[in-house]
């Protein structure tokens, strides 16, 4: 390429001119795009494009249009097509442009062709000659373009035309050409594998090409080839291993690095190939253990691409012949994925687990708490992946819980799972749920499989199941049926038609009545009607009158199929002989002698055909040497029976149905010897585990407790955790090691039907670390949400009596939310008429202060004694008018923010009926209170306790005060103010150790570089102190250049901050269980540092 | 193997489409519609992957533009995410601090760059340097050739 660059550099002066020319050319496109963005409606756009296209049409057909103009026109045409308009009249001109234009036009022409013309478009034929010419061009760029277009659009039947030329390019001196040729051949291989079969030797040459790019491209072909027949390429294993070793050893040019990882795409491709080669092949696998180990070791950097490599590596380790040491490392990797706070990695971890649990179900056990969390994840993709994982670990003991989870999700319920069903009623009931909830969204094979399951069972064994189904469906049909999905109705009518006779007690007339009733419903589709009619046909005779009525009513139906069926039904019900002949009671009766073919056979014999001989006779006659085969037959038979016995699925199916799971587990462990089985994981250590129904709580509490704590880092398991652990124990029961089966210390088999309790009102994930007291108080404050609390304080009893408040029992306790709760009940009656705010405390205390209390700093002196010591903000004036002035002040209490409003009477007269109304939408507060009168020159204090559930950067408060200076004359005074999240943040006092545990358990994180305050000796400490002052954070620890800080929102959600000095900046990493909290805290940190 | 790659704006306007497998026009339009509605409906802080029919959709938002591609089941999602990222890096290197407008106004250039990165739905060249070099070289060569050709022949 360098010669090209040289050439162009000499022509640089001219180049600039031409670029201005190019700018002119694209002007039309710019105009078009601009005018489109200015439009307001789709209709206008349509008109504009229509005009544009007709202009283009005119231009392309004009003989005076130059190639250069044509290029510009083509770009516009491409743009119109991208917007979804048809510009097919330009297609032929695109081909012309590629054919006749200079290189620049050619490039646009080829691009237009590849965008416009699909494989198989007839105009493509016109392109063949152009492509052939360009493939032979001496201009590299033309060759590149031709190869690109060939790989993009050439259909199967056009490949032979260009194949020899493309093949030649494999030995082209330029590596870029060789690379593109290899990829073009790869594309050919995908479309028409037969046509490139003869060049396999050349692929091998490409694999050993001296240019790594060409070699990497050839791997695409090899991956495909090896996927199809791994055995033919085993001899290449050594080469692939060597290449991977070289890549890992950094032998490739730095050019191939991606974010300082050597050739990651190449690595991944090689790992995939190796896993295919090593699958079920011990000797080949042994060749790659070393390099896989190195690969696992090398990928340490914290970057997506290394995780991509790791994931591929883990998959390879679990695909090839197992090696304990590697498996262990890979399992650790999976752990890192699953526990990662990054959601993409979590997803990949779940995927890896899903892949791996087929070999080793214990891994799922290790991560059960994470899996449970993911099950309730708000992200649909994560949820689905988790269910996929659960599906893989389904066994007889956890099936009820897992299926319940799946029903919640209802993407599909594979019937296979249900073969584990503990009993008939559960099975039918579950399927009812599936059908009625999933309805017509279900894949068609779900009802089909279900019906097959019912139909194929042995008559004696499964009659009970059928009976149950009939009974349950009759109950369903007696209820409200119009909302039931069609497929459920179809299933029910089939079952009733087929098996209603099994149930002696059921009146057939009743069945017929229920089914005909369905026919009358409008919502029933005609397909379902056909099902219903077939069912009615099957119900034995005797109710001719009902059937005749029905047939009569349907004979005038619009639907011909229905009409025909109604006719058939009528005939059959009238003619019992015909009926017996058509509907044989036992439809399985087969004429094994094939007597009905006699006529045909005798005819054929008469025509000279050879008489039929049964197989054994034929074999004798053939007299071919059968010894080797017959000799091996008994051997294979016996081995067959052995594996049958070992297969756990077969056993679990049968015993699962019998519902005796204790028996099942003993049965399984007898058969199990291998860890690896085609049917999935074979539980290993059940022999040492206590039987599941033993009271194991007493036996192993300590170890379980330990296990619970190891998996769940929070020190105090909250109720929600217990919920989760219970769910975990029921989900993971029956998987592997007995001691970790149940985290709660009680394991029962079969597990109880587990219903998730409603979550506690607030996220209690923080409760473990936030202080106990704050926790309880926030609970109690929640309880009082709807009540309107106010307390008055004996030590500061206002001299002026305010009659509105008089009837409230005076609280003798100091102000405190939880204490006031006791008297809540009796107040409730009085206050229920007032709209409940989140937490409101009104403290009407008018101070007999004859001095005008207008200076705001004095106002804090008016605070009740118990509030005086609290940290508080400056008093700010909210609003004022000649008679009243309002100021506010924020007090930071441990469990709430107290907003204090001072209402001062500036006049010399009494102001009456003062009513304060306060609203804050974000905090969902809307409250008001009234006092009868406010003495002259006195100040009343109201305070409101506020909590913030969802963080907002700022919340605005609005309110009004209305009052009467003269009777009958009401004044209103509006006011407003803002509160910031910072007001709702409190320090979270934790130890470094607790911090560490909590850090790992939090999932939402945000990273950002902040300004570092560098004016003092210790920048980190200065900065953290500045943040602490502004935001009430708790500095947990400062170690070297790192500091850890913790805080919490009043409602309980903690937020952990990890700060590290990074040059002149402070790298801040925030984590919280609340998704939005880190952002807001970060915002306030930024502001605090900016203001500093 | 990648099946298709789409670039669309936050408003759901298509900016670039590359189909590595032949599909009828109607099907393509439907896919574009499905993709934009599905991807744009994703909430923040969800993962970058989606299941769609038997394919896996990997998407990422860069400023106002969504990059979205479809993979086969055995493909590595994280790798595809990095492939998208490499494409963005290339665009950035070529345009210099690329923005959506660059891609709108010079979409053909964006296609040329893509053709150097991917071929037949597989990664072709991963070196940023050599891709940009080859694109620039062909840009320049073409310009100068054009100059050369348009010169009056004496």
C-alpha cells in the first residue's frame, strides 16, 4: 500500500482542489437531508421524496449527466431507499456506474449494487463481466472492491463464473487481497459447499500464510469445516495449539492488539476450534490442556474483551475431555462472571452456568442466591436466561417450584419438565394454568405433547390421570368460559370427547350440554368449533334429540366445514350401525394379516411378481456371511441393558410419577458412577448425604449456617433474605451435595409448595448494615403514613391557647416519631379528614416575644429544646407580606429531615384562622394544618418530618398560607422552596470489614472522575472532608491513596463510595442497591467540590 | 456469523443497514421495525443482549445512535459488543470525533469502513491502523486518479 500512498502524496496540492469539488457534489445530498429534518409530518416527507425521486429520474435519463454527477445522484438514491422509498429505477444505473465509472464512481456504484440488489436479483447477471474485469485489474483497489461485492451479493449460480479468479487471488502478493479472497471463498463455502471442495488444500496454505490476517481469515472456514466433521481435522490440533500459544506469547505485531489484548478475535476463534476438536476425545484434549490453562491465566485484565475470551475458554474447558484442575479454574471464572455487578457479565455467567450444569450441577448450588436474585431481575433477558438455567436443573424434587416460576414467566413450558410431576392432580392443575394463562401464545407443540401424553399412556395406569382431567375440565366448563384461550378449549373438548365415558358418574347429557354451550359463544373460533363437533361425534349415542337439535341449528351455518360436520353428526346419530362401523370403539384394532390387500397381491402375482418372503427367509437365502454381526449382537444387547439401568432420567421419570422421592434418591445413587452423563448431571455424593426426609435440622445446623453466610454476605438475614433462601432451598433441592441442599436447615421431600411472600414494603437489603434504630424508626414512620401526627411539648406550652389543637391529647414524651405511634389510634379519628402526608409533625408553638422576630438568626432560638441541638441549616425567608412573614429551616435528624416553618405575625393585631398548606409531589406530601389565631408579634413554629423514597436531585415544595386579618376577609400567601437529595443523606457508620461485604452485594454502580482539591497537604483527606461537610457522609477509612466513604438515604438505601487519587483527579466509584442513588450522590459531590 | 447490522437513531430513524444474508425487502423492513421498537424500549441499566427468534441481538448506544447486530446462537455476545466498539473507534478515527451527523451526511463512507472491518458477516481485519490506512489510501488514490483523468489531454 505504501507505493500508493507515495503516489498520492505527490499529488497532494491537486487533492485539496478536488476535495472542494467533492464538497460541492455532496451539496445536493446535504440539502436533501436538511430539508427532510425540517419537515414536520410523514406526509410532507413523502411529497419531498417523491419530488426528489422524479428529479433523480430526470437526471439519470439525461444523456448529458456525467459520471461524476451520476455518483452524487446514486448517493441520493441510496439515501431515499434507506428511508424506505422505492428507487428501483436507479438500479440499472448503479450497475452502469460500476461498469463505466472511474475508480471513485466504481466504488459508489458497487456500494449501491450491494445495497440495492439482493442475491438472486436478475440485474446481477449484468454485473458479472464488470466483476471479472475488475478482478483482473492491476489496480489493487478495484480488485478489493470486486472481491467485496462478490462476497456480498453473488448468488450460488453465479459463483462458478468468478471462482477461478478468486481462487487465483489466494496467491496474490498483497496480503489484503489474499485476505479478502479467503473470506470470499468462505462465503462461497457457506452458500455452495460443493463448489469449493477442490480448494481445501489451498485453505491449508492460507492457514500457514505468513500474514496473520490471512491466517485469521482462514480460521472462519476451518471452524465451519471442523464443525461439520471434526474427525477429519484432528491432525491440525497441534497447529492450532501452536498458533494460540504464539498469540498468547505476544508474538503477533502490536497492530493486532485490541486494548492491549493480543488479537482477541483470533484467540476466540481458535478456542472455539479447539473445543470442537477436543470434544469427546481424550488424546486430542490432552494436547490443549496446557494452552487452555495459559489462556485462563493470561486473561486477567478487566476489560470486556478479556471476558469474552474467558467465556470461550470456560466453554472449551467444559466441552473437551475433563481435567479436574482446569475445571476448577474454569468454575472460579464462572463465579467471577456470575457475581459481577456488570449486568452483561452476569448474563454471560448465567449462560456459562447453563452450559456447565449439564456436567456439574454443584456449580449452580454455589450460586443459588445470585440465581434467585436474577429470577426477579427487572431485565427480561436476564430472567429468561435464569429460567433456561433452572430448566436444566429440574428434577423430581424441585419441579413444582421451578414450574411455578416458569408459569410466572410463561414463555414456554416444556412438557419434558412435567414428566417429573409428583402427582396427577398437580400435573393437570398446572397444565390448566399453563393453558389458561399462556393461551394461544403457547407453542403449538405444548398442547400436542400434552394430548399425546394423555393418549399414549396405558389404559389401566393412566385412566386415573384421564379421569382427573375429565373431572377438572367439567368444572372449568361449568364456570365462566368466555375468557379461555382457544387452545385450552380445544384440549378440553378433545379430552372430553375421548375420555368422558371413563367417568361413570357424569351425565352424558351434561357433557353435551356444556360442549354445545361453547358452540354458541361468539368468541369461539371456527377451528375450535370443529374440535368441539368432533368431540360431540365421539360421545356415544343415546342422546339423539340433543344432537339432532344441534345439527339442525348448525346446518344453516355460514361455515361450510361446520355445516358438513353437522351433517355427518346428524347421519351418525340417526344410523347407529353406520356409527359403529365408522367409530370403532377400540380404534387401535389392526388387521395384522393385511387381508384387505389380498386382491392386490393376487393380481401382482398373476402379473409375474416374485412372491413375498419374510425377512428371516430372505436372510437365509442370501447366505451372506453374518457371523461377525450375529456374534456381536448379544454383547451390545447386554451393554444396552446396563446403560439403561444407569440412566437416571429413566428412573426418575418412573419414580417421580409414583411420587416417592425418597425411594428415588436411593435408586439414583446406586446407579451413578460417572460424573459425566449424556442425560445431564449425575448426582454424586448422595450416598453420604442423609435421606432427605430425615430431620436434618438438628444434624447439621452449624455447617448450613456457615454455608448460608458464605453465600450471603449480609450479616443479618432479613425476612426477605429468608424468603429467598427458602426459595433457594426449594429450587436447588435434589441437586448434588446433601449438606448444602437446604440453607434453612429444614429440608423436606417433596418440598412444600412455595409461595413467595409479598416483599416487605421497603427494600430491606440495607437493613443489615444500616443502624438498627434507624431501621425500626423508618418502619414505624411508614406505619403512620396515613395519619397526621402532632405533638405539643409540655416544657414549651404556648401561652396562647389554640383551640384546634386543644382536643389532642398532649404527648408527655419528647418529640419522637416512634413514641407518638402509641397515641396514634385516638388521634386518628380527629385527623382523618386531613389529607395524609408522608410524615407530618406540626408543633404549634407561639412565642410570646414582643420583639419583632424578623431577624432570621433569632428564629432558631424558637426551636423546641429537643430540636435545638440538632444540626440545622440557615434560616431562609420564604415569603412575607405586611402582616405575615414565613421562614424555614432544615433540621437533620437521624431518621428524617425536619422542615421547620416559622410563621411570624408582623402586625400588632391578632391574625385568625391561619392555615398552612404544604405540597411536594416528589415526596408525595400534601398536607395542611390550621390554627385559630396568632397573637400579635408572635411566631408559630410548624415542623414536618420528611422522607425521600426515590432520590431526586432537587425536590420543590410549594405551599400557601391563608389567614384572616379581619373576619370574612381571607388573604392568601403562596410560598415555595427546594430541598436537595443532600438533605436526605445521613452518614452510614460501618466498619471497613462490613463495608467490604456490603460492597460486594451491591449491584448498581457508577464511576466518575471528580475534581481533587489540591490546595492542602493531603489532597484526598481535604477532599473527603469537604464532601463530608457538604453531604454528611461517613468516612470509613483512608488507606494510602484510597478512601472509602459510606452514606445512606433516609429511607434506608445505602450508598458506598470508593475514592482513589488518580493523578490530579479523584476517581469515584459508587455502589448502591438503588439504581438511581449513585447518580444523585455523584451530582451533589460534584457540586460540593465545585463550590468549594 | 453476524446476520445483519443496523444503525439507528434514538428516534428510530435508520442510519445504516448491512445485511450479510439475503432477505427479501419486505422481511428487511419488518426486521428494522422490530429491532428499533425492541431496542428503543429497553430500559437503562439492562444488559446489552436480547433474544429474537432464534437469533441473539447485541446492541449498544453511542450518544444518540444505536448500533445493533444479530448473531447466531453459538456466537459470543461480548465479542460482538467489542466488534461494534471497534467499528465506532474506526469511525471516530476516520471522521475525528464522530457524531451522528457525520454518519448521516457521509453514510457511504461509513459503509466503506464497515466493508473493511467485516466481510461475509465475519471479522476481516481488526487492526485499526491498517483499516483506516487502506480507507484513506483508496480515498486519496481515487481523488487523485480523478484529478488525473479530468486533466485535459494535450
